[in-house]
């Protein structure tokens, strides 16, 4: 496997493209706006004006787009992946999307002669740049094993989760963990600020103890410095939490922390912060 088509060259995707090229893969990319990917084109990626041209001659296609309707568009539309990719190609959707959609992609793609995997990632823009993403893979195990060299170019913690859709279920479980952990960080900082504590001293004091977490390490310093630039957009986290709430409801689960965190983020989105990073949750408590 050498030639890779890549659709979704955004905050995460751009670094993933770079790491695939560093690993020796030949990258063919599609983006709606060529100027936004000029840097990776200059670094060796081949740009295509249409999805069909991007995927017609490659051995594997990676997609990492925004929302479930975007996934449906790039796979099912006329001239899109299912119509244009070479039969036998490996199709890997790394978007966080609906498990039911992942199952549909696998079912319909398999019927067309494709190898389809759902492989959402965790680790944010930092993990994407470093090539240390966690990759959560659902689909046929033989296909997972065939694609390991590709996954290994982008991530360092790569795990097979089971049948089609299970990669998405694992990612939603991950997002539920983040919802609780980041809410805890923001509530703690809001309390400390209200009581007049120095947040830098507090962060240093608690980060190495039982209260420490990846969310505290990643976002504590950013919150203190009022850096709300996106590594992961609020609008995308809202999408993920809505998917998780839907799936929880389907299983008769009552995940109240998740629901409250979703409500808090929706308040921020309505206030115009949808394109901010997830650490902007602190503004819900402090303003």
C-alpha cells in the first residue's frame, strides 16, 4: 500500500498528511479551497480538483471531515468515494461520527467490493502533529491488520475495537471521559479564582497528584493565559456529545454529567464561541 487519497485536510488532517508523507506514502488530497492546503502541496502532496480524481487510482482513502452529513456527502454523493474509488480499495473514515453511519458505510461499501473501517482518533492537534494519536478501529480484523502501516504513520496507540461501528462507540466513550474531566478542571479553577488563589500555583500544586489529568495538563496553562485558540473546536465537541447522548439514550443510560456539559457548551456556542477551543468552557463559569 503506497498511494493514499486523503479528504479533510484541516487542523488534524494536515498534520496526518504530513506524517503519512514522512513515512513514505504518496499522498493525493482533495480540499474545497486549494489555497488552504498550499503548504502541504508544496511539501509534496498532489492536489485534485474533485473527490473522484483524488480517489480513482489510490489503494486507500482516508477521510476526516466535520459532521455526519459531510461523511455522507464524501461517500454517497454522485462522483464521490463509493462511485469513484478503485474496487478493492481500503476506505478509512477517521471522522467522529454516528456508529450507525459507520455500520452503513461498512455494509454498503463491502457490497461494492471495498474494505471499510471506522477509525476515529484522539489526541487533538498536538497528537496529530507528533504522530502519537490514539486510533480506535472498527471493522474486519484482517482489514485492520492490513492497514497497520498506515495507522502507525499517524498514531502510536492503535487498537482494534471490534466490528464496524465499534471504533465510533469507543470514541464516544472517550468524549464522555473528556466531558467530565474538562468540566472538573473548569469548575476547580472557577472555585480557586473566586477564592483568590493564584491559578499558576494551584496548577503546579495539584497536577502531579490524584487530581491530575491529561485535560488539566493540556488546558490548565491555556485557561490561565486566556488562550482559547482551537486545538479542537467547541462545535465539533458538541456534535460528539450529541451523538453520545443519543447512543446513551438508545441503551437506556442516564449520563447526567455528559448532558449538563453538553448544555453548558451549547450556551457558549449560542454566545458565539463555537469556533473556539474546548478549554473555552472556563468562560461558562467565569463570565
